[in-house]
C-alpha cells in the first residue's frame, strides 16, 4: 500500500481509536477505526469523522 497522507492512528480518551489527518481547513480530524465497547459517545461509530482534541485545535479566546 502507498501512503497518501500523514495518517496516524491515535487512541482517544474514551478508548476508541481514530486514524487522524488534517482536513482542508488544517484541523486535525480522525476517522473512527476502532469502537471501544465502553464508549458512550454515539458519534464514535466506525467510519465517522470527528474533530480530535488537542492544543493544535485550541483557540486562545
Ligand atoms: Zn469513543
């Protein structure tokens, strides 16, 4: 397989795992690739894209 982008799989605090990359706005987003059995967040379904938490997305406002 060829790597198309800087894709990194990261574990979320809830236990899910997401493949992260930057979207066209430069935000770090993740596609859920592993759903934690204990995760309570309905948006963390396989294949869903979520905004990743982190200081790169933090805004000093
Ligand atoms: Zn989750």
